[in-house]
């Protein structure tokens, strides 16, 4: 079922999304040489709870993994595409590129108010990185902008996917096909499925009040991915670098409102 959010729910999404964006900006400031991915996770959880929210990823297990996701923040480094599990032993180094993916239910504990989920991700580099790594990050971020620009009531998910695909394939990147954007709001993942490739005029019809997360995942090599033995971390099949950006947005009559900006 694809849900249409009510006006009051959209206002809560906007407030929660703004808070989440501020939290992720703060976490990003702490991405540095010698920092462990677990330290970033602990900071993210502290900031979410201080804001009156609840981490939406922690304890999440919709696909029957061996264990629920154990952290607040997904931290995916270099060839890890998404869902990297933070570890005390995983220490960041100069030249790494790091995807930070975060989700939050907000507000929590307010009587009569249903908590709404927002979801977002950025990729950042540590210190000086090769030009191709920096370009991968810039172009993946721009691909997200292209996808967002294709959103409006009356468009289809294929229009969004095509906009992302056309931009990235023109620059010879791999576009991950086994993972995609999605509906969001009442739950972390809802319908519809929003691929980062497609044909214009095909797919699910977008309607005013729908809330979706668009998240291009781009590689410097082949698009295939493999799942680690931890049952969560997806990495590129050929070991090439990957980048990931994501925003939550509300579909409007003439376009969209990005709530995690």
C-alpha cells in the first residue's frame, strides 16, 4: 500500500527532517583520521535522543537477517555501498571515502502525535583523495539533485530513475540496481520502490502527499554488489569505490519539498 501523508504529518516530517539534517551535519564534522566508525554511531544516537527522536535503524530487521541492525548510523567505507555496521575496531584513515546514512522517528513520546520517519545520507572524503574519488562523490550528489528535479505529482518513478541513470551513465559510472530508494514516513521502508534507473513514463505514479527517499548509489566500476557475512553490509562486487547520497522529500503538485535539507 502506498500512503498519502496528511498535512499535520507532513509538518512533522519537515520538523523532524530539519533536525535530522542538523544532526548529520554535526556527525560529519567528526569524520577524521583516527576516529572509529563506532564513535560516529554513538554521537549520532546521542544527538537523535537529545532532539526528542528515536533512531529508526537500530533494531530494524525487515528482511530476516541473522540479527537486527545493531546501530543508529550506517557507516560504509570505500567499497562498502550501504549498511556498514559501525565498529570500534574500524578506524578511519586518510584517503577514505565514507557514506553516513541516518534515520530518525520524530517526535517520540508526544501524546497524540504519531512519530514520522525521515532518512538521509551523504558521502564525504577524509583528507586528500584521488581526483576520481572526489569526482565520484560530486557526481553522485548531483545525480540526487537530478532525481529530485524529476519529481512532481503526475510523474512516475521511471522518470526519477531515468534522470539519475542518464546523468551517471553519461559519466561512465556503475549504478547499483539491487538497492534503491523507497517510500518513507510511517515506517523506515514503504512502497513505492524507487530505482536509480528506468524509463520515462513507466513505473509507479507519484501523487501529491506521497513521501519518498531518493538515494543514488554509484560505483567506479561494475554495478553488481555482494552481501557480507554480517548479513547487512553491501559492497561492490569488484572492489571499486562507491558513493551514496539520499534525501527524504514530499511530492507536491509542481515538484517536491526536500525535508532533510
